């Protein structure tokens, strides 16, 4: 038993062979012929599997199927990385030494940390303080002249 889909495939194959044959006979006027070095393999034929005829027990008018709707999968939202800002600042030498000692202290506790991570942790700690504690912490830090020191090289 040949289905209509199989018939249309065979008809299309026959038409493409007959249409390709006259085109192959015509010489190309403008384009020079190219040498083909690779050989083409013949296409592997798929075996035709015949389906057993199944007789429906219910008439076609009695059974109506709803059209199949494609199920959309929900993709997880991409987590965007925060935009980084590069900045430089001036810090007194004694406070810079404190940063190094805090890095060593974190290493002894089993938590390797970078200088920028320490500073970010300090910012989070300041943000978590109440207004009174925050004002007290700011009053403990002396103000310094901004900009680069003149004798740095």
C-alpha cells in the first residue's frame, strides 16, 4: 500500500531527475568549469516500513480531537552580572597595613580574601549599621587631602 506522501516524494524525485538532465547538457557560457575533487556518495535509502491497517472501532464523526498545541517551556531568567566600576583612592599607610593584616587573619580562618573583597565587606558592614553607629564610625576616621601624593614613584 503506497500512501499519498510516498507518491508525492516519488513524483518529486522523478521531476528533479528530468529537470536536471537537460540543464546538465547546456555548457556554461560565462562561468569556467570547476574541477571536482571529492566524489559524492550515493544517498542511503531508508527501508520502507509498512504500517498495519488499524480499523477504528468508532466512526470518525463521533471522535473529534482537539488540535495539538505546542507546550512552551519556561526558560530560567538569565542572571545578569552587576556592572563593575573601577576606582582609585588615597589611603594612609597605617590603614593600608590594617588591610594586609585583615587579609592574613582571613587566611588563617580558612577564607582567602582579596583587598577589594575586604573593602566591599566593610561597605556592607557600614550599610548595616544604625545611624548612630554609622556616625560614630565616620567620626573615628580622620579626613585626608584627596589626590595623589607628590613623592610617589
